C-alpha cells in the first residue's frame, strides 16, 4: 500500500472512510467514480458559484432595506442545504464520509432569533466559501479530465486520483463539522453527561446511607424505647438500662447524620473556603495529617467543591488502604490552575485503573477540565496530585 | 458553681429552643429570653444591658436566619467585644477549627463552642454552660482535635507522650486540673505533673488560672 491515498485519516467524528484500492493501469470501479466526480465538478461548481455570489451579493447589497438580511439568511441556509447535497456527492463518488454539522443553534426563539443565528452561522459561511473557491478548480479538473480521457488515458488513473485527493481535502476542510466550537460543544455535552451521572450516583449513595444508617438506628431506638416504656412500672431497673442504651443509640444516629450531611456539602466550605473546610477532614483521618493551604483568594464554588471532595476521597483512601503513619495535604495556586496534592508514607501501589475509586475521581475532575496524576510505586510513598482550572468566583460571599 | 445562672437562648428551631429552656430550668437556671435570630439576640442583649440586667451567658446557634450560614459566630464575636463580662456559648451542627479561632481571637475568657449533639449528655452540657457563665472555656473535643491537627508545631507535639497529648487535649477543652483528673481517673497531683511537663516541652511559661492556660495552649497551636 504505497499510494498516497492509503493513509486515509480517521475523522474526528469517528467514522472511517471506505479504504481506497491502489491505483492500477486497468480502470477500477473507484477510478471511474473519481472521473465521474471530476467531470461533474464543472456544472456543480458553476451552479454553486452563481448561487453563492448572487444570494450573498443581493443580500448584502440590499442589507439597508427590509428584505436584505432575510434574503442573506435564506441564502446562507441554502448554502447549508447545498453543502449537504455536496457531501452526498463526495460520499457516493469519492468514498469520503463527512459527518453532518450540528443544526442551527438559536439563542432566542422567533423570527429575529432565526435571522441572527442564520446570518452569523459559521457552518453556512464555510460552505459558502467552499462553493466560492471551487469554480476555477472545477474548470481545471473538468478540462484536464476531459483531455486525458481522449489523449492521455493510460495516465488517467493517477491524474484522477491526484485531483480527487485535492477534492477530498477541500471537502473535509470546509464541509466537515469539525471546527473548534463544534468540537468543544460535543466535549461539553459528554462532560455534562458525566456530571449528571455522578449527581445521580451521589443521590443513590445518600439514600443508601440514610437507609442503612440513621434510619435503621432510629427504628431500633423506637423499639428500645417502646420496650422500656412497657417495663417502666414492673421493672424500673431494666427500663433504666434500656433507656441508657437508647440514649447511646440516638447519639450514634446523630453522629451518622452529621457525617452524611457534611459529606454532601460542608457549610464551612461555603462560608470560609477550602482552607477552613480541610481542617475537619484532616482531623477525621486515622493518621496525623498536615494541611498547608496557600491560596491568594477563593476560586469558583464548583471548583472549591470538587477540590474538597477530591481531598476528602483521597484522605479516606489514606485511612483505609495506605497503612501510612502520616500524610499531608497541600493546596496552592499556579497561574490559572488550582493544585491539590495529597501524599502519604504508606505502602503505595494505588492504581488509577478503571473501576477504582481513583478512576471515578479522575472522571469527575475531567468533567471540569481537571487532571489527576497518581504516583504510587510499590512500597510507597504515594503522591496524588489533582490539577483544576482556577475559575474566579462570580460574586463574593460576604467578606 | 451551683448558683443559678441567667441565660439568653438564640436558636431558630422552636423545638430545640424549648428543649434547651426545659433542660436549663430543670437544673435550676433561669432562661431570661429566647430569640430566633442574631438581630433579635443583639437587640435583646442591648435592652437587658441598658436595664442593668445583663445575663451571665448567651447560648447561640451558629446557623440562623436570614442566611443560615455563620450569623451565630458573628453575633458572638460582636457580643464578646461589646460585653466582655458576658459568657458566650456557641452551638453548632458541625464544629470548625476556623470558627473556633475567630471566637477565641483575643481572649478565651467566657467562651464556649460545642457540637449540638453534646446537649444529649445533659450533665456535661449544663456544666459547660455554668463554666462559660463563670468565665471559663468549653471547647468541643472535635475542635481541639482539629486544632491539634492543623498546628504547625507537629514536631514538638510528636515529642509528647500519649498521656500528655490526652491531658493537653482536655486542657484545651477548658477543663480544670481536677476535671482532667476525674476524666482520666488519676490523682490531681499526677495531672499537675503532666501539665508542667507539657508546658516545659512546649516551651511555654506555666500560667496561673485555667482560662489563661487555655489561651496559651491555643495560641501556641495556632502560631
């Protein structure tokens, strides 16, 4: 496979093009298709050029009048339609699959919303550019192919392949949906999916914790107290003991509820920020934890929340799995990133593989363009660094 | 310490306010007023002070209307500044080292900061109210644990024996030597020896008076 077409690139939308067979002197099916494409270039491009020039010139020329902008918007919508037809031709004759661009996005509803969105639609303008620059190329390909068909047909397969490849590149460049904005939108949509998923998982966890923890304790407590009430007259001593047990039980239920509520969102995080909120999770860890926070201000609430949650999860790991004797949490700002580092002197071997708690954390961080780096050789020490974008707070929460 | 103390309660939950009132009056203390938010608390204290009837202690919730964040702490800091003789005991669903530091700024005289759950242990809780009313200190064990954890003096703290760490914790909670001795089931003399050892190891001048001692320890941990 040494022909120039063998390295067909993979598209951002994941669809692979049909593989091209190598060029042979005997005319293969693909060569005939390419020739057909090159010959149809001329009428198609003439039509496209005339359409673009007429509608855009009319639309902009009449922009001062009432019908100017609507005409321009209609013309651009037509460019989208023409682009779709052109993508079909390219796919049928050149075997290039190009994903459909996103539909027109309107910030506001109604006629003016459509008008504004259509006029500034980047996809339509790129399509217009495509048809505008194609005319001279269409004339060249038409002429050369025609001439080669009659006088240079032994060389035609190679010439056709070369010109068809130029066509392929042009179509991919200007008719594809893959501009920066479109890609970013697709990315954000998948991030939003992850956020929604983790939120749902959190709700399930809270429900389960309530059900298995405090709720069960309260049921047991109600039972104990009911029994004690019956014993009160006949056996006051047993009753007193039972009330004592119930008292202990209710204190445990309170502690569990407190932990649960704090796990959802600690009030001090909202009031005083990350530095203050880290104290209590550090104190809760089973090993001594040194906390050093060096922040010039407070980042956006969402970033603070994720940083807190990350530190909390990492310290829980230290308590449960590391076998460490001490740990530390460092938080600092580096340019436009918020850095969080948790290290411990435990046995190491923590892995961020799929399915682990660390993988879940990495996914959450990814949803806000954050990164999780795990360095945990067997035998320790373990250093986990989280990097989040520093977004400024939208408003200052009292002082 | 068995005298009846005069208390003002600031707590937005009526259920808890009534419960606290019942609990304190049952133990022979007088609840002068019960209010539902920080504004009302400040107004009530000003009114009582003007009438020359300043209470001994205020028991205030941290989260109260209108913002349900830290109104109680801010009201407490203000009351301590305006009325140094007034004891302030702050109750909270969660205790935070940061709020404790704000409350203790300047002095640890007549200040308390406890988890709300502690009211379940009635005797301990009422003792804390009386202690704060008399100018003592009552810090929640959980706050003390956080302060110890956040302290930059980990090297020195690591030099303490486990027993000394225990004594240091109880001391920081605001307990007297005899209370520490009771808690650990040792003699008063043993506690005194531990305390002087701790002060020696931390490099602090042994101070007289329990609340001064608390302040010295807390300053040390926070520095």
